[in-house]
């Protein structure tokens, strides 16, 4: 007797064997679709290579990520007039990698399905009381711009032997410290660095608009105070082995300082001012599958998964049609 657990042969259903085939095929295709989908997610770093592209009309490096992240950096604020302890002389940086993904369209019209951006930087805060204080109160106004300060930057590659901070390499192309002409400078102190003004004074006679200032002698005195410091560096001659050099500031117009308006009656100590060093033209990567890589390119499993789901849907619809057709027919038994 033929295998017929659901008694399909007892009705008028023709080709009842196909009905059993569909019942088996639907779950089988579902298992295949799920399996292929899981396999499509198992793409490792070896399955991808990085393609350098032009984005926003700028050529972006794809090989500087390691060199920049392999640095150890320190900052030194000069002069040391307020230095209470020699151990507070240097401000060590910590490395920060902010990675995010998004879809982009390149200058040549090519679209990336998944592009990775890396924003690399070194960050620290001046918590050593190296900066002067501003007391924005009536009895002290006006007091002019702050005195010039200088931010020296040093680094070493982690591939180099460990050395004390004063033996680190100085970032190249730093400007001359303006404060050297006015302040007491140590004999061994660096003479180059990013020039800083902790605050800037603005005086005008438009007294009706003096909302953020203090009026003295019919002049409205307003102040902009330093909020953060940010500089950009790049490899010298595009070769990290030759060193790293200062390029510009991160703020509008190449400024190294971000300012905010000071509020009357407030005291500004400039403790914990954020200091950041960024890589010039930060690395950008486009993910692409490679036919010459050492890993297995498993991305085609995604297409197989979609195909199995489509076949599963077709088989399920056919199963429903056969089932409905059988229910509408009277049953009979074979002679």
C-alpha cells in the first residue's frame, strides 16, 4: 500500500504525491533561507578590503589610521608662572576613535552601500591650573586681553623606546611663542607652540546693546572666553617616519580656539579646558568585497537566502491551492 498518512489519495485530488512534496519542501526551504542568512553575516575583516575614494572633493587617506593611533602625545602650557608642582608640567593625552557608518555618494557618482568613517583624535584637559583666571566684575573692568600663553605639543611612536616626556619629539611647524617677549621663560622651555589667549576684550560705545558687558566711562566692555582648544596635525611630507607637523586649527578660519561670550558677574578659572589634537583629513574607508582576499566572500549567501524565501512563498501558495481544491471535492475510496 502506498505511503499516504494524510489520506490524500482517498479524495479526487490528482497528483497527490506532489502535495506531500510541497509539505516537505516548505519547511525545508525555510531552514535553508535562515541558514543562508546567518552565513551571510559571517563576513570577517579578511573578506573586505579598503578602497580609497574621493569624498566632498577631498582626497582621503586610508593608510594613516594605524600611524596616528600608534602615537603617545603630551601637551605643555607655557609659561610656567602658575606651576605649583614640576609633575604638573605635562598633560598626557588619551586616544579617541569615534567610528560611525553611513551611506554616501562619491564625486564620480558611485554609491557606497556601507561606508565607515573614523574620526581620530587625542584629547586631554588642562586640570593643572596653568591658565590665568578672569573675574568679570565691575570693579575689575577693563583689564584688556589675557596675556599670551603657548601650547607646546610633543609625541613619540609607541614603536620607539619608552622615554620621559621631555625627550619626546616636538610637533613640527609650530609657530613661535609670542609670550616669550613678555614673560619669564625657562632656559630649557620650548620656544614654539600654539599661541593662546584665554580671553579677548571688546569695547564699544553702543551702550543700548550692552547686554553681555559692563559699562565703564561710557564704554561697553564685553569679553569672549576660551571654551576649548583644537589643533590639526599631519605626517611631514605625507610620511609618518619623518614626523608629524602642525597644520591649522579646527575652528572657523583655522582658529585653534573656540570662544564663547562671557557673562557679567562670573569668574572664569579655565579649569579642565578640553584640548584636542586631530588627524588632518581623517581616514575614510569604503567597504568592498574582494575576489583576491585571503578570506571567503560569503556575501552571496544573502542572495541565496532571499531566493529560498521566494521559493518557499511560491510553494506555500501552491500548497494552499491544492488544499482548498481537495476540500471542495467529495471523498471516495478506490475500488
